[in-house]
C-alpha cells in the first residue's frame, strides 16, 4: 500500500447557476475525469468518473461521518493514483487501486460490481472493500481511546495493520518502519483539500420532488449506461443491437452508470417505487399531468418519437428555472441542462408529477 502517483485534474467550463432553491454546478461533459461533482454537500473533485459512484456507495454504506468521499479519494490516490491495470502491484505484493494484500483481500473483498468474481483490480470491488475496511477501522478507533483523530488512526491501521496502532497507542511514529505509515497518514490528510468539492449541489425545501431532485443531483457526472442502474445505484448496462454502443463497441456492458429512467427510479426510491422504463414511468404518473408553464422541482418530463405515449424514449427531472437533471445518452454523463436543449424540442411530450 505504498504507490504514490499524482493525477492532476483540470476543472473545465464550470458555471454556477442559482435556480429556485437549487444551486447546481453545470459541468462540461467533454472531460469527465476532470470535472467536479458533489454528493449533496460533502463534495468531491479531481476523481476519475469511473471511481465516483463506487466512492459514494462505499461512504453511504458505512455511515461513519469520518469516512468522507474526499478521504476515500485521497487514500486511493496515495495507494495507486487510481490505477486499475494489472501492473498496479506494490513491491510487497499489494494489488489493485486500493492496494490489498491477498490475505487482507480474502477478508474484505466482495463481488460488488456483479461480474461473478471478487477482484482487487475491479474498481467497484476494490473501492467498496476499501470502504468496508476503513469503516471497521474507524469503529475500532472510536473505542480504542487513542485520541480523537479517528481518520488518522484508521488510515494507520489500513497501512500497517491495527496491531501497529495498538502497539503505539496511536499512529506509529516517524522513527518506525522508516516513517512509512507516518508519512502515509500525513500525506493523505494533507491531500484532502485537493479532493474536497465546494458543496455545489444544495437543494432547499422538502417533499418528494425536492428530495428526489437532491438525490439525482448527487449523481451529476456519473456515466450513462444503457440498461444500467436502478434503485441501488449505478451498474453496468447492456446492448440490444441498437442501443448502448459507442464507436462500434458495446460501451454499456463495461460502463457503470445510469440510463435516463434508472436515474429517475433511483432518485425517487424508496419513497416511490417507479417502474423501470421511461414509458412505464409515464404510464404510472400520467394521471397527474402538469403543463409546461406550471412545472415544479421534481416533476418528470418526457419525450416521444412520434407524439404518442407508446413511443416515449426519454425522461428527465425538472430542476427549476427551465433546467433539468437527466442521463442523456451513451458517451455522456448525468448533467444539468436547459429543458429546451435536453432533447429535440419537437419531441417534447409532456410532464407529470409523481
């Protein structure tokens, strides 16, 4: 767990837009790896797009407030520089982006991405295992009476084993093991500001619509995967002969993300169990139609190929002030755009209020 590689991320085309109780950052999707997204206030930036959903998933599953997205990201950067290739192996034999030793992986590794194997080189498997281990170490730190810097204690345990923390009743000193653990802990904590966002997505108000919009906004920057995603979050999708392809290859099957309707389903779950497809979501909410002039935050907007409900092909969530949050198409990411530019305006079919 010693590989240190600096990744310099350039934030491009950022525009802060104030909208009717919703403050969002509109992102350029030209450079997914250099954009900033937020998880609803804690913030994250400078992280490759493919790592973001798994970092958020690991943090949400832990529920220890000290395990923040920025801490996970800084640790991954310290461990491997976000490397996923099979050469990401330390001199000691630690493997993958989170640099797990085989014995430690046997304890914490799981098949998080559902591809049938628990692999320390798979991003989802590695990051969620990192989260589980850090979560456990944070809990140990809180009961050990070695001080209140729980993040430092957990990081030391991750690097050197909890036995070393117990031996020194805290982070091992710089004089121990050539300062490896001491430097590891201090480097990660010093790097936190680099990965902390500015709390860009801030949604006020209450109610199902505002809550769903807030939840969807946490996924800004997540890749589009046709057929991917669901109530539990992003996942790989599939190709059906027409959809999911990029430059002639099936991108959906290797992309962890959402499509338009799974993002909506995720946003409203578990308070409202909307069906999976855009057309079915329209059918489930069409008895509460809303005119374009009366849209409210959280309303669903639909587009159709031929003006009929049976040909609805896209759904988005209204974010206020003429903007929507949606997952547009293969090769793009979840984004905030104007309603008029989200899809061809001539295809706009109508809106409903879930």
